[in-house]
C-alpha cells in the first residue's frame, strides 16, 4: 500500500471496478497473442519505443529506445529484436531482463495519437546473425533485446490528445525548457562536475557516440 500522504486508497480489484467500471466487449477483445500485418506495419513506421522492465525486488523502470523508423526488427509473428545502441552503461533494462524477463513495450509514431502496446518475455541476445543487419555506420550492436510476443494491442489516443504532444504550437520555447546539464551536475554532486562540463560531455556524446 502507498504511504503517507496517501490515506484513502483502493485496495481490491472489486472496488476498483466498482469505481471505474468495466471494459466494453470491443476493448475486452482487442488484444491478440501475436504480431499480425497491422502490428508489423505499425512497428515499421515507429522510430521510438518505451521499454518497461522490473527487477528481482519489484522495482520498475521505463527506458526509451529510438532510431530510424523500423529499427525494431520483426522476425516473425511472435518474435522481434530491439538493437541496444551505446548508452551510459548503467544497463538498467538489460539487468532487469536477466532477473525478470517479462517486459512491456509502447511504440509511438510521430503525429499519430494511437500507440501500439506489445508485451512478452525478453532475453538479452548476442547472435550476430540477427544483430549484424542492424548495423549503422558499420557498427553492429554488441547485444540486442529479443522478445517473444505474448500480447499486442492498440492503445487509444486520449492521453496524447489531452497532452497535445504532437502539436508544435504547444511546445515550449528553448529558453523555457529545463536546464538538463545543471540538473545532472546538481544530482551528481562531485566537485569537478559542473553544468558546463556536463554540457560539453553531452554534446560530445551526441555528436560522436550515437552508434
């Protein structure tokens, strides 16, 4: 259960359904247990996916993955591969998959409100026969995430419509955006790490280490 300040909470599925209602028959039937041609087409157009994982203690994590549209490779109706590009080596998602292989994916296509949810059982793969075709600038991923698909379905557009995420007129001016370099420097709290040094490292990483 939640701790303070959350006191008046729902604790049973029965109470939840009583308050929120139950899905209609269309919603109840929309999930399928594979990737059909519609799902394949959606994934082929998606340049961005969110990956949800859980560690052995139940702590959750959501991590973004992005590349050119179609960077996630569908092998067949029940299997896909996500290339693991260079990152900061925390490897939170990969470590979690080694402990708890069940994961959830959320695919987005810019300009489209509906998203594609795909759930299944993941593993960390090093098979170069699968990874080499995903090379960019001559560099193959060292590892990838293989997924055995158990469920896929379209998620409605209400959240993106409410957020107006794809509407440029709602975007903030650059000067109003969070100062990410300062945030990182303040969180790291090392005497030789400043907002300026973090900004320099980020620019160098984005310029030279995307692949």
